[in-house]
C-alpha cells in the first residue's frame, strides 16, 4: 500500500504544472504545451480567429481538461487564465520611436520597458510607414498608435505600455491659491509614471511664480497650476513716478490690482487718493 501511494504521488508530481493567470503566444492555437511545455502528447485547447488577440478561460475548465489527459494543474490563476496572442515581428524601431516621443515631453524620464501589442492582423511591417499617436498620449503610460503604410495606405493599430519613472515636484504641505512658491513648499521626488493631467513643472524660479489654485499636500505640480508673478501685486506697495515738465516726483502708493508691464492700474496714496498709472517695471508705475 505504501509503495502504491508513493507511486501515485510520484507520478502526479511528474505530470503536474503550475497554472498562471497570464500567457503569451504567437500562434493562432492555444495548445497544452503553452501551459505545460514538457507535455509529450500535445493537444489543442482553443483556436483564435485572425482578428482576435485575447481569450480568457476559467481555471476550473482548464484543470478538468488537463485532468482528462492525466496532468494535474496547480492553480495560481485566481480563477481566470488570460491568453494573449502577440506578434513575432521585430518592433524595436517602433519602440524607439515611442521612447523618443515621450522624451520630447519629458527629457528626464527613465523608461525601463516598452510593451507593444498588435490590434491588427499582419505578418510584417511595411517598408515605409508613418506613426500617429493619439492626442495627449504623452500624459499616459498606456495608449495606442496608428501605423499607416506609405505605399498601400493600409492602417495598422498597435497598443503600447511603457514602464517608466520621472522626477516631479509635489506639494510638501497644503498650499493656498496665490501663494508665491519657494523650494520650501515643494518636494522633488521620483514617481512611477502612470497618468498625468498635464505637463509636470520642470523647475521654478524661486519667488517668481505663484499658484493659480489650491494644492493639497502630496499632489503633483503641473505647469498649468502656476503663473508668472505679476510685475505689480494687489495690495502691495509700489513706487510711483510723476514727470510733468520740470516736475519730477516719486512716492509710495498701494496697488489696487495685479498687473504686468504696460498695464494701466489704479493706485492709492496714503491720503486715500486714487490715481491711474502705467506699470513700467517691477513694483514701479508712472503717472503720465
């Protein structure tokens, strides 16, 4: 009896495989050897249609099929096994173009992997083609490309995913709208690239930009979140010049609004008198 139990255990160990949740293959047929490469008598599980690239099969179904052939599957799939049909075409050139596309927007991005999957049935790349990315693809780590043959005008579609990281500025604390930013407000950190809602701010001229909206602690800072600091700030003191013939005066007043060079603004003197003046420099206005 002991020898029989040992024989059963030993043979089941010899004819067993671990069932994973994801498999890739190049052929139209999903054969048993995809799951159990050591199999001697291979058999077909499923056949793809030419325009289909993914198939999900329950692990229970696969376990029963393999059991009928005397093979035990150890289920590590969590219930569903996904099969993906990939192309054996050399996509290295296209991967390089994807990399360069992202580098145009993020010169400091660190790309460790680019995965490509075909959504079209084709056996080789055209000799001459053009690539078209979807709008704002650079804000996502996964998107699609349209490949157009220059000779036949046939359109092919590819999905891609990049694995990458990027150094970004994040708020080190809750920052209110209108705050003039300094490096003490920000943390420069490396982030796994998944999805951006804009172009991350690359650098700041300390005390030369301010927030256009409230930013919560830990949130990424984007270029659209900041604006250049106005030449004149509302409720701040400005120097006022008056040149009228032989009369040259200079005094302090309070600006009643934000303004840039060339803007006409209202300023208020210490006696509450209001005057119109033109911004001619940083915190400097002139009464014409």
